[in-house]
C-alpha cells in the first residue's frame, strides 16, 4: 500500500476528524515506528508502519458509517463537553466512533450529520462555502423589507475567534413562509460560520427565537426530534456528488451555447451575400415549375384551336366523305 498522510490515516481509523487528527500530530501525540511525528504532511504506510496515537496502536480502517440525526434543543454538538452538558453523541446508537460534521448551537435543532469517514467530513467542511443549508427561523418582530434585503446581500458580523474583528456574510436566500407578529422565515446559507443566523438577525435588530435546519445539500430532515438513522448508499452518493460539483463548473458549458448560436446568423449573412438575388427557396420553386411543365408536355398535344390530333383527323374524314 502506498504511503498516505498521517492525518488521513488517523481519520480513516475513526480516531478523530481530519482537523482533530492534525491537532494530535502537532501536539506530539502521534508516533510512527517509535518516532514522534509533529510535522503536518508526514506520510506513513498503515500496513507496514507501526502508528500509535497517545501510545495506543492504531488499528485498521473502520467500516464507514453515515448517520442523520434530528438534533433537539438542549444538546451540544460535540463528542464531549467540559461543562457536563448533554451532547449529541448520547442520541446516536453506533459502535463506530462517529463524530459530528459541522455544528448546531445549544438552542438550535434539526438535521445534523455524523460519520467516521474523516475524508468525507473534511471535504464537507471545506465545501461548506457552496453546499446550501436550509433553515426555518422564527424571528421576534417583523423585519422590514429593507432589512431583509440587507440580509440577502450580506451583513457584517463579529468573527468567532476574535469578536473585535468583523466579517461580511455571503449572500443568502431569505423568504417569509408564515406571516405573523413573530414570523417564520426560510433562510438558505452557503457558508457555515458559528452562530451566523443569530448574529445576522441581531445585526438588523431582531432576535432569532427558533432555528431549525431542515436541509443539508441534497439531504432533507425526515425523522422526529432526537431520532437518528443511517444514510442509504444513494444518499451518500448524492452527498459526495454535491461536494464534487463545485460552483462555476456547470455554467461553463451553458455559456458556450449562445456563442455557437450567435455564429449561425453570421454564416447565413455571408452565404446570402454570395447569392444576393436568388435564395434557396426561389431555386426550389423554379425546379418545381420545370417538373410540372415536363409532365404536361407528355399529355395530348393541342393546337391553338384547342383540338387534339384525333379530333382533327375525324373532321377531315367527314369532309372527304
């Protein structure tokens, strides 16, 4: 087997996510053949090398599992919580060491994905900038149309790691789905910043009372709160396809079509310039007229009097008799 990056091997074994595996390597908790490795990007062969994490020998890669969970409110999206709060891991029944992809905050609910496929988890986090995630949001008070336009265009919110810094959100799709004093809105994001929806509505002076994620890329929420289920092979395939279908790739083929069509009038105009007085339809009409004339020429010949040869012969015999 060819050598692979250490963080990928550790993630494939279900020890941690790709990002967490990099932290384990950088902190000196990983060794290969008795040598501690701290440099990211180091490679090893999982079949021939002895790889240890925190002194424990790394086993072979686990069978990948993909789970969808309807996270209820009051749970932390993490494997363990130092404050002792309940975590989403308590709601998942799996012998594999799965972990959440992304996050939903303590008071948010809805569709959450978990897996032990470190490679897929890494790609999903990296592709968060173009995989759409749909939320239903109940807002305190009615936002004005101008405020909703601001959210759709993008607003400036505080950064997660340094609240003193500001970052501008990407454009979002927002529409009102239930009119009320405290309306429900559908919000579609193409990025995944921490507490982004709450910060966005706070920026326009409204509090997000409830947030429920109902769609993640091609996957829809279809299970009761607190329940989980395994993704089907077809759902996993659609999810992987959504990762590979990066924005901008498909429109290129569409943009070329008008160019080919725009050349046709030019070719037609050049051809018309070569035959300015006779079109194709004119020549076709001429050929049809010639064919009709040739068919009529084989009919009984008549003189100007309008009589055929037989009629003229009969009249001459009568005159002789």
